[in-house]
């Protein structure tokens, strides 16, 4: 680890949480470096299905505020989808409860309604939400950071306290389990299948009676199929049997998916924790360490709200 001062703030972690936090800090005038073990395009965030939705994570009240703040940002970014990767797309949240959803989002989603029988064969909600193409969004975040004077460097951190910066922000996701160390961080393995888009324009996210998930998210050039939520599973190798089951479940919802050409397979480890850790702790020499990790599958949903809070905690 270099001993020289490495800027006003070093953000450790180059996924959506780390990059978004770095952008907010840089645009507030901080000198920011992002240190990421993996290139941005190979982080867990690059695998995310990336539909904004108010996931139930703790602390609940804070998570709601973080999510609604992020919704505001994504709605703005959707005005330029080719550049930002954010589009507003209609679809069905299967097995959703309308009253519960309205209690969560208030009046922020005026088109939220019960899905019709023609839209979904079961109880579901029809809603227009931000859908983020992470292959576009992550590089855009990196460019926005660079334009604000920030720097992204590929380097491995083995000791947060040894990072020679006045403020260190820990956005390491599942890596926080060993790096902090925080044994309460656990991986929840998600596997996706990417196929050619057979003219699907709306998304569906569903869970059957056995708890098996099926979802598909349309992008202009492809369709992302999911998924899985395997707790405490560390393998990042795609499982062919799991992939076949994902395609089968999605094709049960939209038959044309069955014949779509497979373009690739993706696996990511969601950094799950009983509650998001977003707090400041002192380091020797009057320095500070700000933790921003443990978002589970809700990283995209809460990214901008958490970034604003992390930036506040990073201030003297």
C-alpha cells in the first residue's frame, strides 16, 4: 500500500454503490479516487438485472428515503437513455399487493395499478419503473466521475485503515466480509441468462408458490432472464442446469422466450446483511472511514440516496 496521501477521499469499490458515491463526492468539490479490485465492467453490479423497486431492506425507514431519492435521479437520467442507460419501462410485478405498494411509494408512481388478466395470469401490479442497462450505466458513471475530476484505478486493498487518505469510503460489497472484517455479510448468488430479444417490450418479475423466481427485463438489443437467490453460495461459475431452469420459467410467462438465442450467462454475488451499514468511524491520525455496504439486491434501488448520506458522513 502506498504511504503517500492519495487525495481527499478514496472510495474503495467500483460497483454502482462505489461509483455513485464517488460521483456525489466529486461533484461537491472533493478530490476523489476510486480504487477497485475488478474493472468496473466486471463488478457484481455489472450482473444486476437493475430494475428500480423498493426492496425490503433494513433500516426500513432509511431505505425508503434512499430509494425514493434514487427514483428522482433515475427519472431525470431517463431523459437521455442512450447516454445514461436508464429507461422508464412498463411491466408487471407478480404477486404484488397494491395497498402495500402504495403505502411504500406514496404518490410517486401515479400509474401504479392492479394488472389485468391479459397482462398477467395471476395477482400482480402494473407499473412503470426505471430499468437500468448496467453495460451502459456503469461506464457512464465512470465518465461522469472523470468529468468531475475523479480518478478510477484498478488496485486491491487489503487493509482499509492503511489507505493513506483523510477519508476512506468502504463500498466493497461482499468483499467487506473479509476486509472489515464483517462476518454478517453473506453472498446471495444470482444467475442470469442473456438472450436475443424476441420483441419483448415490457418486463415481468414473478415468484411462484415454491419461491422460485422468474423475471425478464427487456433492453433494445437483448433480454435479461433471471433468476436465483442462493444464500451463502460463493461460486461465480454459471450452472447449465440452473440456466435451463431460468429459461424454462421465463418461457412459461412469455412462450417466445423459449426459442431465443442465448447470448451469454452471468453470475453475481449480492452482498446481503441484516441491515445496510452506512456509518462513520474514526481512523488514527484524525482520519475517517465511512462504511456504505450490505445493500443485498437493492444496490441500484438505493444507490443515489445512500451516496448522498455517505457524502454527508464524509464531511468533516
